[in-house]
């Protein structure tokens, strides 16, 4: 089973699963309650670890992060990463808006994280641990990079350019990233529709199919029926003679799940073309 896309989606690289399950995508942190509580666990009691984990060490920070994430203490978990500026200004209600994406990641965090290596070089460190891959049914040894800010280790989940953007956008970062991700996913889904229609027509005497026909023929995924995974509502319309079709993608909630509408339009030769426009909240009514 593969991870949902934003999907941190969380984080959304959303908030996408590489953000939390691997070394960061292309904060000034402070000690959190979860870090302090984990630090009190003796090395011998640390489940899954194959090395001695010292309190407040890079490995301890990694363990604390996954502990908080698994326990759905999302603010505490993110405070241990350089994503911190993205949530520092968020109220609990605002953070809850992303709970779906966070939960999608948290449920796949193993009960015990096997940490088997730690290399410290000045103010940087690398911790190796066995973690789920993008294919959530598998695990492999992965590297997690950290940086020391003052006397605290911070997990580097994003690169320098993204970190700069996060500092500039603050709490708007996740919302912007979610919308950008949903735009990409909407375009990708409509591209799949166009390819599905070509394959369907090739085996149905040149006739196109509606959404249900394309799904039943296994040319499209089930989640095109819902806006839950991509934040968009999709529609496919076939002419009565089934020789032409159109398709569209509209934000489920304009300004929150997307800001652009997309459509597939056929030219005179029947070739599909993807068009996009920002036509505001009217499209979601």
C-alpha cells in the first residue's frame, strides 16, 4: 500500500510522506515535553534501538519525534523539526485543519523505531533507523539529518530553500503547500482521465465511457469519486453518441483545497487539451 499524496498530502513534501518517513525533501527549536519525557527512559528500556541512546542526543530527538507523531501529538512532533515556523503561529483550531493528513502518516509509524546508528560532526548529525518507505508495507534503513540549534537537535525535514520559504510564509505554508499539491493532483487526475478514455475507446469501438465505466474497466482509481484525497470534485460527461467527452476538476472548498479549476476539452480532431483557470468561489457553489 502506498502513502496518500499530500498527504502530509502532511505535510504535505506533504506534507507528503517523505517529509516524515525519510531524510528531508528538496527551527529554531526548543525542548518539548515529549523530548523531556523520552529522555528519562534508560537506554536499556528503549524498545527497538540497537545502539545506546543518550538523553538529548540526535538519536533521542529522532525517537522523540516518532513517539510524538505516533501518539498524534503533532505540534510537539513538528517542533522537533525545521518545519516549526510553519505551525508556531497556528491556533489549535488551525492546526486541526491538517489533522487528516497528519493522521494518515501517524497510523503508519511503527510502535518501535529501530535506531541503529548515530554520527555527529560538529553541529550536524545523521541518524540511521529502519523506517517505512513510501510503500508503507515495507521498511528499510534510512538516514535522518539533524542540525544543532543551541543545545537542541532539530530534524531537517526540508532543504534550505524550503526552510527559507517556511520562515517567510509562517503558518500559511501548509495551506499554500496543500493547495499547490492539490493543483498538481487535479491536473494529474485529468491526465489519467484522458489516457483512460483513449484506452477505453480502443476496446469499445471508439466509444468513450463515463466515470463508472472507466473505473469498472480499471482505467481510473476509485478515489476520483470523492474529493477526500485530492480536495477536488471531478466530473466526466460523455455525449449521447459516446464519441466525445469532457472532464472537469473543481476545488471542493475554494481557497482551502484549491484555487484553480481544470478541464479537458477536445479539439476538432478529438485531441484532449488541459485548460486551467481561477474563477473563484462561484465554481464551488
